[in-house]
C-alpha cells in the first residue's frame, strides 16, 4: 500500500487489520507505534513473510479477513494453560459493585449479585462458618 503520509498509512492499516503487514520506511519504529491491528508486523525490507513463517518464530496461523482487530495468531502460548489470579480490596469491591450488580442482574445471575451484596452488607461467611451436611 502506498499512502500520502505515515498517519494516513496507519489509519488505512488499522481499518484493514491485515493478516500480514510489512513496514518498510525510513523509520519503521515510528509507524509501528501507530499500528493497533495486524496479525503480524514485519519490520524492514530484510524481514519477509517467508522468514517469519519458517525461521524467526512468528506464527503462521494468523487472523484473516480483518479479524486482527479482535484476535491474535496461534502460537505455542495458545496451548499453554493459564490461571487468572486476582485480588480486590473492600474499597475496590464497593467501587465496582454498581457495574457488577448491573451486569449480574442483566445476565440473570442472581447468585453473582447476591455475593457482592452480602459482602457490601458485611454478611460474608467463610468455610468454617458454614454448616456441612453429609447425606448417606
């Protein structure tokens, strides 16, 4: 693609969200900073797609049809197990509560809303507070 300037080039590229993008300019890095949506970005004339696919480790399975706006290519990381870990403070939970309650109510998950309301009301329970019943 040829564009009148780097700003216009980045606008076109981000709208198109190409599977493969090669940036060949006097200052590849300055244009790279403006690109938000591309399956892969190869910098400079010496970085062809064939090198990316075969030897330098860029994934060959990339989003097509503009899907680079919402997803990434498949890499070994895709197949790794990840666990999310989070912690919020009581104040942070209180600040997030209106959004959580609205979404829980909208999605029809009353237990999610009840869990937040109970914590805000100070009625939290722990495993040791709960009666355990065994059925034979």
